[in-house]
C-alpha cells in the first residue's frame, strides 16, 4: 500500500506547491501595489515575472518519484477518452490489429508446442538421440537393434544412462474391465527409460526390465480409470497378457515423441508378449536409443566416442548392423523427436509468413489512420507546444495512444487466437498423424502476444507521432500548416500496403489453386460410396474366426463388394527395398517402393484400373508371396518399361526367398497420400489367413451412401470376427476431405487474409487520395477554370493513384515471388512462379487501386471551380 | 528536465540554504532576499525556485510548514535542517575552490 500513500502524498504536494506559488504571486503583487502600481498591472507583472506557473508546478512534482508512471496514467486516460470518441476509427484499427495479432498468436502457440518447446524433463539439454541419415528416404532414421543398444550401453563411457524407446499402436487392450477400442499408443522402453529421461512417476514407481508391469499416462488414468486412487496394482490386459500397473506418469510428460502422446509404457522385454505382431526374438527388435550425457562430457566428445564404439559393434555384427557406422550422429533430444513436426513444419512456416504479413499490413493501416487522425490534431499539438509542453511528452502521449490501440488489438487477438488455436489443434488431431498437443495458452504465449502488441504499437505509432510533433508552431497556430511529413509518410504507407496485398493475394491464389488441384485430380480409384473400416488387433490365443465373413458382409443390402488390405488408402503404408535381378539401382532412393498387402477383389472394390495382366486370386494368398501387382510408376522406375507382366523382383533382405513374379500392372493412384500419385507402389498378397481381418482396413463398396451401413458392418464383425474391435469407420470422400484439412486451412487463411489485405489497402488508398484531392482543391479549381474537363481531372487523380499502385507492384511482385519460393513445397499442380497467378494477383490489386481512387476522383471532378478557388 | 540556467548547477540551492541559515522564510521573501542581497546582479527566475525547494525538501535539507505572512496570507515557511547546514558547508567549500580556480585562470587575461 506504499504506492497509495505516496499517491495521496503526491496529491498533497501538488496542491501545496500550487497554493505556495499563488501566495508568492499575491505577495509580490501586494508589494508592487504598495509601491503605487495599479492593482491590475501589479497582478500581471507579478505573474509575468514569476514565469510559467504550470511548468513550475509540474517540475516541482517531477522531483518526487512516481511521476513518470503518473504521467503514463494520465496519457492513458487521455488515450482511452480519445478512443471512445472515435469508435469507427478505433474499431477498424483494433479489429485489423486483432486479426493480425490473433493469427500470429494462434500460429505461435502451435509452433511453440510442436517445434520449439523442450520436453518437460530434467535438464533436457543433456538428452541426445542416436540417429542416422538415410539418403534413400531423405530422413533421419532412429532405429537400432536391441542387440546394438545393449552393446552401446555396455561400451560407451560418455553417458550417465542409455535408454531404449519405441512405440506401437496395434495391440489389443482391456483396461478397467472393458475392451479399449483405441487407438492406444504404447511406449516400449527399457527399464531405465524414466530415470534416463529424468521423469519421476507422479504415482507409484517405474518398472525394471523383465517385469510384467506398465506405467500409464496421466491422461489414460483419467480417461479409462476415472483417476481411481487404487490404480496401482490393477491389471491391464494386453494382447491376452495381464500386466500390473506400477505407476502413473506426471501429467506433463507424454513421452519423447512430441504431438503423439503415449497412453502407456511397458518394458521392451514384455513387448513380444504384449504387443501384436511384435517380433518374438528381442535381439533384432528396433529401438530408438536415447542418451543422457554426463555433465562433464560435451555432445561432440560423446558423438566421437559413439562413432568409434558403433563402428566396432557394426563390424562384429557384419551385415546385421542396422545402420551405416559412418553416418552415425547424436542429435539433441531435448525437444523430443517427432514425425508430425517434420510434416507440419512447412505449413507452419507458410502460415507464420502469412500471419506476419497481415500483421505488417494491419500496422501500415493503423499507422495511416493514426497519421490522418493526428493530422487533424496538428493544431492541438501546436497549441500545446506553444504552451510549453515538451516535444518528448507529446511524442510519448501519441505513442501511448498507439500502444493502447495495439494492446486492445492484442487482447481481442488473444480471444481470436483461442478460437484459431482450437481450429488448428482440431486439424492436427484429424490430420494424418493424429497430433495431440497441449495448447493451453501459457506464460510463453502470453509473453509473445504482449511483446508482439507492444512492438506493433511502437511500429505503427512512432512515425506518425514524430511527424506530427515536428509541426511548425507559428504556421500551425495560424491554421495554415500543411505538414509535408504526412504526405511522404502516407504515400510510403500506401505503397507498402499495395505491395503486401500483392504478396498475400498471390499466396492466396497459389494455395487455393493447390487445394482445387488436389481435390479435382484423378485419384486412380473411386472415392464415392466407399467405406473404410479400420480394425484393432485381436488378442492372442483366441479361436480362429470362421470363414465366410466376407460373404456375410457382402450380403448386407446395398453392399456391392468387400475386400481388405493391411494398411488401406490415405495413410502411410510400409516401405520395401526392391531389387530387380540384373538391374542394380544406382541411388539407394531408387530401391524404395511403398507396399500394401491386399486380399482378392481389392482392386475391383476400390475401382482401381488394371492396365495389364490379372488381379490377385485367393490362391495367391500365401506366405511367402510368389506373385504381386505393381503400379505404372513402379514398372517404369524399376524396369524402364510398362510391359512388366511376368518379370520378377525380390524385396528386402530376403534374397533366399524365391523371386516374386509380377502378374499385373495397376494404374497409378493417390494411394498413400493425395500428393504422391507417382510413387512406386507394390501390391503384395495377404497371407493365407487373409479372412482374419485383425489390424487391417476393410474396404466396403456400396451402391449409394446407405445410412446405417457402418452399424451393420460392426454387427457382422462382432458376430463373425470375435475379439476384433473396430477403430473407425469412414466414408472415403469424407476421409479425403479430412486429409486435406491442412491444405484447406492454409488456403482458407491465405484467402481470408488476401481479401483482408485488399480491403485494408483499399481503405488506405481511399483515405490517401481523399486527403490529396482535398489538399489540391484550389489547384484543381484553377485547372478547371483554365478549361480542364472533369474527365481530365478524373484521369489526373486516377493517374496519381495508379502511380502509387505500380510502385506497390514493383515492390510487391518480387516479394511475392520470394514468398512463393519459400512455400513451394506445399504447392500441388502449380509452380511457385506461376505466371497466371502473378498476373491475376497484380490485376486484382490494380483493380482495387482504381476502385479506391474512383470516388475521390469523381468528387474532384464535380468541384465547382469558383467555390474551389474561394476555398483558400 | 534540463533547462538553461544562468547559474551553475547547485548555485540556486546554495543561495537558498545560505539565505535560510539566517532564519526561516517563505518563497517570495526568499526570492526577494536573494535578489536584494546580490544587489540585483543575479536575476533568478522565480518559477525555478519551487522545483529547487522541492528537491531540497526531498533531500532532507529543508523542512516546511504552513504559516501566516505579515499580510495575513497563508504561506509556507521553509526552514534549514542540520543536514542542510552540513550540505551548505560542503557546497561553500567546493564553491570556493572552484572560484579560486576560475579566478586564477581568468587573472592573466585581465592584466
């Protein structure tokens, strides 16, 4: 409460000084009157000789601390009053700033959570992960075998601990007495994982290697167990094995893969029993190797040691070494490793650019409005300067008003950001990676927004404030000041706005066309009336399902065809290494193809076109496979010809297996992603148990979008495939739409902001041209009285506007090209330097320029020459 | 905050302290006194007196209380404190040193 006491004291001082000065002047006047001066003259003289009373009071007050803050508060009050007096001005400025700041905040929230934040672990900077750059797929590869991990753990000295970590989502889980339809994400880790990560379970303890125990995540504890306090010691059924809950992880920790939270963790020694299709022998199990550095060892020393040790290990293992020992690297793991991060990096960069540009544009707009408004206050400012106000004080006050606008924009922006963040996070959840992020606005986000708002306020407030405070006193008070600053600065701002609009409109064009191209392409299959049913793994040791499930589903009214594949369309499948006898591939990248395992009638059900050869038959369903289908691109890339029926190849390391014969060539399809129709694709047959649809994707072709068909399919599965639970059922066209969520969002935001940019530029230009024509009223009057026609006047004004517009284009087009190069990776079916898009954007912007200038031009042309001349 | 002064920094304070050493005064009388005792050689701006007084109040060299003037007007009487006396002595000695220095520099030019 000291500040309150001080404030009261300051008020008293204020009053005391004022009273003191008044009595000073009164005493002096009395003295002068005693000397025979008339009262009026004595009063005036006493006052004159005293000097500036207000300044004296203010300086006296300034002696006491806190006045700086008090002044700020005073400016603040003044600013708020002004804002209230101009609701139109205020709302346009605040709204555009709110959009800019809100968009930036929302995108920063996601960027921060996905790309920037450290894992919530102890000393994250000490964590490293073993990695290897794979030239074939242009990605870091993080897996080493269990045998390599244990050898590394034994032989390295640089680390205080080495942990193994992998994850899986295909298993069969009973939690709290109920079947969990999942997906359940399982972290498969070494017994020291939690201690190496530096995470202490918030309840219970971690597990050791060899234990039949599980640590569940906080979220899983809440969603599946209702936060039961007696959770420790409960059992979870995993793939038919009862596993004891040993602990609950802290709320903040969701594993080392950012965006893909784990539901539970088990020791890797348990994985062969608890995880569906996990290799039974541990030695060649793939694991990710996470290391915690000893405090005294540098990452580089550790990497040098690890390279030497791994080279020895690889030598001992020979061909079985998982990685090339020469390209081993230790990467920082403090932020975790995340595939979604790589996937979303580019869209986030694009959105950041767009949001940054729109904020810049909102700044230019606010600066322009602020300039116009402070122009109207030129006389007020001049008067205050004349009365002894200091220039710094005036600049500070104008800046305060800008800051106030910016902060109001920031506050509204935070609300918008909450909405935007929710939309972005929904997109992430629905996207191909099922990203789950904790996006609650935290201190970092609030600090970012506050900093952005203040920066914005200074950015758009400083130039107008400085310009106005340089007013020429004498001219301004007389009312003839024209302020050359406004003109220069205003023109510059309009050019900037036009340039930014070009960039944003061009971006919008590129992204909207990308979305349209993706949607309208020939997919290579028929997406209408096609249902995708994804199933979970069935528990081990259940009875084999009776045959005839497919006939049963086929008998549902409205169903035309049914088939199954392991992965299904529109999601990543597996990569296989293809070797064609007698045709060695030069680059490793040329050996990789995508692969799915399909059942009979799959092509027919999807509506894929067979170009040559035959479809797969029930007799082809066997392990190891003897025959396969390939797509056109695979044929051309690996065989150099589309005529490949009867040719042979081998996959993976299985050189001992008989070669696989190609029996058919399928037309290219947008199988794994909509963007990569030209990927080489191999369709292998399922095994002999292809009717067991555990952990697969069923495809069901119907005559029309029959309602309730999903229910009927589920019922048939319950009856004829016991133990198999359904993870999801989707209509393919809806799933395609969903898979375009990111593209749609980017196109939508780019389009919205492009439109907004045009609107703001239009407003800015309109204001500018109105101002200019008003200032040139007398000049136009003279021109008209000398015989200029209205058309000529219109041409003159439009010409002026066009000159500004073209200046904007000159700056904007190269900037737009630079931007589109940055986002080139996101485009589809359109080049980053697409001439038509550039031309279109330029044309739209010029049209807007003409539109903005039209009204002022008409107004100028309608001037009455005599009245115009009299105006001066 | 910095204004052009005819006096060197601290001079006004020193004169105020010196004047007040003779007895408590109010602002106007203080200004008159300083003007008068300098035989009107020093024109101190009356307005600058009050910020200086506030500074000195804050530093604890003065205290102030309300009183009544000879003309029966409510006025504020300023009184020097022990700290103010000490300050004055220091200022005078450093002022004298400075004056001596300046005089030495200026003398040859005059002769």
